[in-house]
């Protein structure tokens, strides 16, 4: 037994460590495997890879917010500029203030996610003291964007966790906006 353990020790440790996962991850893995085997069993014999991929879209990877592309953001921005009241859609730039000052999507406001990740959870008074404008209503339609899509995903997640129900994310973000010729405000 001792020789077997020394021979298999590092490999056994690696196997044991790699198989230990939190319960939700193991359940999700099992569901994916079950869905995969069921899909393969019930699929047509001459089915294509895109067909199989469409059947295997996992709900675990979908965000609880809508992801918009350039054309939808452009329409959203036009709607935002028409309705500049407290009920209209709101565009939020989650980059740092220096990035925001260099250029932004018109009619956007700045709530930096890196330097103020708690901003979505602040009460109305603390929010207004910090940012200088009223905190958006949790029922209001909001669109978040950053430079390349990383911070916007984080901001969207924080907004949803704070109770915002109508969150949208521009994953292409500022880089995509500039590359596709979107209007810029300085």
C-alpha cells in the first residue's frame, strides 16, 4: 500500500484535487452532460454541428440582462436624447472619470465601476453626494458601457444584484462605438 501510494501519490493528488468542485458546478456539469447525451441520442443521424450547438445553449451562461450591439445602442442613444426626463432610458459610462472626459456616447453619465463598485447599492442621498446627480430609479431602463466590455459586464451584474430590473449592456463598448462611427461627445 505504501509503495502504491508513493508511485501514484502526485497523480492521485492531482486527480482528487481536480475532481473536487463546488456542488453547483458539479450539478451544472451533470446537467450539461445529460443534455448532451440526450441531444445526441435524439438528433438526426446527418445533423450538423451548428444544429447541435443550437440545441445545447446553456441557460447557465446567459446573463439576466440584455446585451446590445452597435445598431441597437445607436437607437437607444437616440431615444435617450429625445426623452431627457427622469423616466427615459439612461446611458451609463462605467469607465474612470479621466476616460469619460476624453470622450463618451452623447447623453451618458459617469458611474465608474472600478473606483466605486458600491455605487449601485448606495442610498439616494449618499449616491447624490458622491456623483452630483440623482440616483437612477431601479425601474428605469439603463444601458452600461465601458472601453472594451469587461467593466460593463461587471457593472451590469452589480446593477442586477442591487435590484435594477431593466439593465442592458453594450459589450462592444467604447472601442466598438468609435470604430463604427458613433457620435462622440466631449
